[in-house]
C-alpha cells in the first residue's frame, strides 16, 4: 500500500506492544518511520528491521519520555535524518497504579512528565516542522472516559488531560492544515496487559464484545487518522475499546 508514500512518522515508545504495531502499520502504508525506546534496544532494532524489510526507511532513537529535552531531540533527529516529519504518534506512556492515599509526589511527577508533558513538547516540536497535512495523534486510554475501579486515579488523570490537550492543539493548528486527534484503546493484548493475565477476566467482563483487542486494532485506527481519508477529522477522540466506555 502507498497511502502514506513520501511521509515520515515518529512513533514514541515504538519498540513493543501497541507502539510497535503502529510503527509497522505506518510502514506498511508507505511511511518512513522513526521510533523511540527507553530500555529495549534489541526490540527497537527488530522493529526497524521489519520496517526496512517493507522497503521503508527506519530509525531507532533512545529517548526517555520523562526527559523533555530527549523527546524534542528525537523529533529534531528524525527531521535531520529523513528531511521532514509529517506524523507524530505520541504513544509512550507509563502506568503507576495505587490508591490516592499512597501516590507519591515522585509518582505524580513522573506520570505527568511521561504521559502529558512529553506529548505536549513532542507535538510542539513536531508541529514546527509540519506543513498542511501534518498529523498529530496521541494514544490515550478508555480510562480517560470511564474509571471503572479504584487505584487508577493518577493514570486516568494523565490520559484525560490529553483530551483537553488534543482539543486545544486542534484549534491552534487547524488554520495550518494540521489535524490533532486521540485514540482511546481499551484492554489490548500486549505483554503489559496479556489477554490471559491475572486481571484479564475482570476486564473482559466489562466489554460488550467480550474479548480483548489486538495491537493491530489500535494501529489501524492510527493509520486512518494519519491518512488523507481523515483530513476533516480533528479534535476528535476515537475509542477502540470494545465498548468499555459505552
């Protein structure tokens, strides 16, 4: 496929799980893809090898999203190597569970740094290089819309914040022809939340469809938002959650 031929994408946290699936899908659709990773260089290199096997250019960049300067540097390095950036997918995120009483200031600061601040500064840096047709896509969570259990206040806060950020950026960047959207995954079968994990049955019981999603389901939604067919979609939240928040 060549829906994204000539485009360059950066996927943060692209070495595994949903991020890796997004990187592969964008490459399948014709984009050259850079991705960031924190602690899995071998996995990042393996994804890049898959991208190159598809005939596209790939690049793995070490960047901890808790470090704002590293996020901006990853954007600048993508532009330096590929000559442009058309799509940024803000996928990197962390989950620190625990009760409101037990969340520490360090937990709060790190969660907001990775899940919110990195999205802001990465999008800001990428937008400086984007022209008409640019795409900013963030990965949120179904827990931004419906907090079904205790112990996830901090995580839900961080993902809900991305909704406001998405809408604000859509207003700011719309006049330049840049769209900004967010995808809310539900329970998705990855190594961080396996479909046969300890809490899987509880999560499945909340899903009208009765089963976990696949990382490729999320990647398909991102690919749609990255392409020309979504040119009139901005400031939107797209739930790919099996009906979790219905």
